[in-house]
C-alpha cells in the first residue's frame, strides 16, 4: 500500500477522504508545473527537436544506416539534415506572397 499524506482542509466534510496517495500528489504537482509559461516554452522547443528526429528516423532511415565509422555516420546524418533543410527552404520560398500583376 502506498504512503498516504493528509489532505488540505478546503474540501467539504462529506466528500473528504483525509488521505491522498503519493501518485495522486505527484500528479497534482505535475499539473501545476505544466501550467507555467516556462514549461510551455520548454515543451515547444522540445517538440520541435523531437519532430526533426522523428522525420530522420521515419522518412530518411537513419536507424537502418549500415555505415562503419564515426566519420561516415556523421556525413550521412549531415547530408540527410541538409536535405530536410533544403526541402523546408523550398516550401518556405514557395509560400512567400507574390506581387500582384500590374503593381510596382
């Protein structure tokens, strides 16, 4: 049985259980932390990084590389990363607004 701690006294008497498990306390602490601006900023950064790793694994197959040696592995990873960046650049350039015909 997990260790239990006392519940704060702001719950109505008929609904109070007087004890919470460690798991419930950790869940509540995590929920408070998730709501902060600092955590949200870190989560956005982390999601961007993990997205690139996911694309490299799924689409470019870096896990299945048969290269031997650190130099070749780094070169292959570098070329695949450049391919992702080049594709993003082409998409970004294609989305730029084009000037209307007849206006200078």
